[in-house]
């Protein structure tokens, strides 16, 4: 019986979401016959259970997706799920991701990086994002000049730099990847086409369609750019790539989530279910990758 620690909670603004993911993963792995130790991570040098075979990382945000916990586990000789520390850092930092996309020819929205007091050069509408936060925390879509200053101030609460992107109108899509398998596309239909924190976590606010009702050519194109993103960031194990698809069929990559939400109703499990992979089997598949020699 393999001994698996499920790391959950954490020290980021996404702690409660992570606890939900971790509990669901722990139950699923236990149902598959693993010896499971849930670990509520409350500090960076958290105690690691003894005689451990691997860790399933269910930490979102800071010290989960930014490479911190991956570096800590690697230094202690512990196998873990998902990408290594360097890849996790590049995926979590939206500015680093943008530069990687440019280097590898991954189509992405025009952007600029601003600090307090610097003028915006991109025309409205734009999307304002703290570069090192998840779950759309601090994110705002700015449609008119009167909303610009508030959006910047809210983003600057989280970071001294702010990523400002040209807003791409179109369909909101996300593509899950597990191992080397690209899963069916999920279309996200949020209120007013705006998938912010409220739309993500308010029950019934957003509609999810999987497989996404888009034509075969667009499906192949979006799945291909998702895989290209995964490779460009040197990701491994699992991830979820967020994409905007314009009305004329051009995909723009927004970001890669290296540790996406992991409750039974989260988007990656939804996509897996569409190809007959149950939640428990998905968790088993991911931990087996971490245990492989």
C-alpha cells in the first residue's frame, strides 16, 4: 500500500478552495486503496509525514503553484505530482508566462507591465491582473476610463507590478491536460462574458459546456495551442490552459494553471469525465505518474 500525503490549505488567498480540492483528492485516493495522510500546510517548512511514497499537491496560489512547495519537496527527496519548481514558477508568474509565450510563438493578447504612476498605452478595453495571484483575485475588466484607477489600485494591493492585457472578445475556453493526454475542451459561459472570482465561485452563476460546442477545426486548433503552451512552459503531469477564441476562429492563450481546482465539479475533472475517466481514476492516474520511476 503506497503512502500518499495530500497537501492542502496553504498560506495563500486560495486556502479555502485548496482545502476543498485536497479533501476530495484524499477521499478519492483512499477509495483506490492508498494509505492517505491529509496535510494542512500552514507554513513553508511544514512537517513531512514519515515513510512517504509521494505527495499529491492540492495547494493553489502562493507556495502551491509558484514553485515553493515543489522546491521544498525536491530538497527532501519526496516525489510529487505536477510540474517541477522552475516550470511552476514560470506558469504562476503571468509576466514570465507572457515572455515565454512570445519566445515560443504561442499566440497571446498584447500586454504591458505597469507600476504605480506609469501611464497605460493600450487602448480600452483591457484586463488588469496581479501577475502572481490565482482564482482571478484582483482581476478586473476595464471598459471605460472612469474604472481604470480603481482597477489599478485593487491590483496593486497584491503586487508592485500589474499585468495589463488587451481584452480579447470571444468565447472563454479551457483545456485540461493529464500526462500527455489533451482532454476535451470546456466552454465557460460566465455572466456578461466575464469569468471573475464571483463567477467562478458563485453556485449556478456560470454555465460549463463539455465538450465545448465548437467546430472540429477550432477544436483541433485550441487543443494544439494548449499543448504548445504546456510544452513551452515545460510543464508535466497535469495542467489546465485558459484560452479565448475570437469569432473569426483565432485562439489566444491567457495562462496555464499548473494546479487547477480539484473538486468533483472542477473543470479538469469535468473534462476527464467527458472521456470516461472518473474522479477517483483521475486522481489515481496523476499519482501514478508521480510514483513512476
